[in-house]
C-alpha cells in the first residue's frame, strides 16, 4: 500500500495533466506556480502534491481562468475554485479531471458533487460511456506507471460500482419485455474485476431481458444448475486476468463439457484474455472485443 510513486518527471506531469512540458516550465518561471526539486544532474522532479496542484490548475485553465489569476491563489483557494466550478459546469473532460482529483485526494464530496452535476445533463448510460469508461482507462495508465496505489484504485472503482448497483436495482423492478432468451453473468474463479461485467448486466436489463448476475470467482461445476433458468440461456463472462493465457483455451473446453453437455448453450466472452483463446469451430463461442460490440447483439 506504500509503493505509490512519490516523485515525477516533467514528462510524467505532461502525460498525466495534459499540459506541455514547455508550458509547465513557463508557469514555473513566470508565475512561480510549482517548486520542483532538482537531481544532482539538475533534472526537475515533482512530488505528489505538485501533481495534485497541477491537476487542479489545469482544471481551472480549461474552465476559462487565466493562469496569471490562478497563480495568485493559495492551494486552498484553488481547491475552492475547483469545487465551485464543478457545481456549475461539469463537461465531460472537466468531470474526468474532477474524478481524478477526487481519487488522488480520497475526496468523496468532490466525487458525489461531480456526479450529481452530471446527472442533471446525462442519463446513467451516458455518464458511464462518456465519463466513467475514459476515466477507468486513465486509471489503468496510472496503475501501469505506478502513479497510484491499490487504495486509490479501490476508492474510485468502488464508488463507480455503487452507482452501477443503484442503477441496476432500479431496472430490476421492471418485468422483462423480451423473453426469447435470458442471460447468466459470471466471472471465472479468481477473477475479481467485475465493473465491466456489471455494466453488461445493466445493459442487458436496460434492453428488456431477464438476467441473473452471479458475480466473481464462480466455479464451473456450479453452473449446470442454472440450465433450468430459461429454455434459451446465454452465459456471459469477462476475462481480465483469469484464466491465464496458457489455460484459457482449456477453460472454454471445460465450459462446454461441464456446463453445456448436449444443449450447446451460448458463451459470450469479453476481456483482454480472450485474445489467447485458440481457434475453435464451436458455434456457441462468441468473442467480443468491446462491450459495444456485444451490445449490438442484444
């Protein structure tokens, strides 16, 4: 939990904040905006506090504030300006940046305020596709570069998960309108990354189908019991890290022998691990490179 990257190069700041390194240098020299440390070879380094400040400053600049004005504010005043803008104007890019700041600062109030403003202009589906999906991709980049630690990722993803569950529950009160097939959603054993599958569950319900969400780490031998759920059952799974690439083809074979038997129930698969599945002629195998491609089949 303490392996978060504490120092950043000016290139890191450029990538994370979307401000050119040349511009950052100008802001430092002309407005004394940041005070980087220097290595023995005179290379700039920045701490996490500087990154957070630059994210806030970038937010204000993108909202129309002049850097000359921002430079006269102290850090608390900058934070207050960010909060006031969030309450008045939450565009897509501003919202993503705001959620990122919320994550870095563990700021629940900022997350909820940003989401509340988004709800005034967008439905949940639009919020998830336009804001949460790009945000999650950025979080993936931050994770890969060791910029954030597990507590940051868990904080923001659990808040997004809460919103998903709330909207799924609303749909569950409506009776299905399409009865030609039903869906069972599950993750394989030791797979715990469920945001993608949860959103697919939301979309299936939104499209009027009946669905049973089983959740993470489901053993294959527990699935045959689900075959009585509907005459035409479609299983859906999301392979992010499990099964591992050397075992995923065998997993699909085991699904057929353990679950399907003679019924040949469909298995729809998403996630980066599906690229490691060997070619198969089984007609009940459906591979989707994105959630949107799967939704086009509903």
